[in-house]
C-alpha cells in the first residue's frame, strides 16, 4: 500500500522540490503551506509520516507538533533552517522523531523518511502479531506493548514514540547498561555522530514523566561514564 506523507512547508521552492522527490519515490503527498491548513489535513487523514517546517505562518511548527502529539504517535521529521543544538533539543523534546537542518540533500531526506516509516511499520506489525497483549513491569512502572501505553503508579503517562521505545529497550534488557551511542543506534537505527544532546533530552523528558523526583531517579539510572540502565 502506498505510504501517505503530510508535507508542511511554506517555502514554495523547497516545498515543490520535496513534493516532487517524494512522489518520484512513490509516496502519496498531502501538502500544507501554513499551520491552519496542516491542522485541517491532519484531522481528515491518516498519515504514515509528517514532514514539518518550524517557521510557518498562522500556526508555528512547535505548536503544530504539540497538537499532533495530543492524539497521534505518527512519526514527525522536522525540516528547519533553525539548526542549533537548542532548536534540535526543543524539537525532539516536544515529540519529534528526527530533525534535519536546511540546507539538506534529497538523498539524506529520503533516507531519513524511509527509516522513520520503516521503524513505525515494524513496530506496528510486531504489535499486531502478538496473540496476547505483552506487558512489561518494573516496580510501579507498567509498559504495554500491545496498546503502546505506559502507566506509573496506576496513572497513564503519555510518551512520544521515541520515549516509548527507549523505555522499552531499557525495560526489556533490565540488567544491561546501554551507552548513549548504543541507545541512538538501537532507536534511531542510524550512525552515531556524538549526538549526546539528543539522548540527554529524551532521557530527561522520560524522567520528568515517570519519576517521582527526576533529580533522584529510581527507574532510569545513570551509570556515570558509561550510560543508562533500569534501576535495581
């Protein structure tokens, strides 16, 4: 089945270039050139991926990202001229799955699009094939792989796709310590180029959501000089 992508980009030339490439790669593309148009298309359709610029008229990209994450775990790839580490950390922290800075090559963009859709499809297929809802628990933390949900002390905790899969990686390998490089390679399925800030942001966000006191975490423990593991 043809994969469907929502492209949200207000620059006419960039929009046309990306749309043409995606269609050439046999994707169905729905186009939005401002935030309000993106919201309307998002409400009407089901997408396999969203390509999202940050500097948009009417509704900016960060606000759109928050809106998408309120009701969907669809992979979101930010495409933006704002390429500082802080901008990337904010985008990933608000729930984006990947971030690519302008200017970028179409080869890199299409590779990242393919990787994001492949990961989402693989996780969906794995969940759908499960005969019984597999549940992983640690202390008061319960992760349900079937419903893609997490509860802490009986309360549902909304996680982004990346946060969920980082937590799943740690919980299914309870005794193992993962370096930041290993976490990045497992979750992003990409080479690690010293992207420590990406991992730091996701771990911090996870702790803020699941720990009673994020400054003294009981679930995700830091092993100094090495990486992270589930607490003892």
